[in-house]
């Protein structure tokens, strides 16, 4: 019986979907960074590229921290739900 390897298909599907999400997220972050820069410096500034790069680094660090906190909270909810299910299963037997 030939071995079916679905790993490449799963990886391609995952990358296709996450690529779209990442692209949309990146574009929105760039819009917000440039909007915030324009609000902070309505007449522009001499080091716009440096300032925008600093803003970009800060925003990405903030987004990564938020993502990690959401992931941690989700893991905690799953762990607590598993604990509750386990306790219920032990009490019913």
C-alpha cells in the first residue's frame, strides 16, 4: 500500500492561509504607523525614516507581546477546561 504524505499539502495550506493574514496585518500596521507619524509630525521631520523604523519596531514588539499573552491565556483556558472535565469524570466513576 503506497504511503500518502499529506504533510506538504498541510504545510502549503497553512502557509497560504497564514500568509494572507500576515500580509493583511502587516499592511494595517504600516498604515497605522504612517498615520501616527503624520499626526506626531504634521510638518514632517528630518529623520522620518529613522523615526518610522523606531515606531515600527515598537509596534511589532507590542503586537508580539499581545499575541504571546493571548496565546498564554488561551492555553490557560484549555488547561482549566481539561482540569474541570477530568474532575467531573473522576467524580462520576
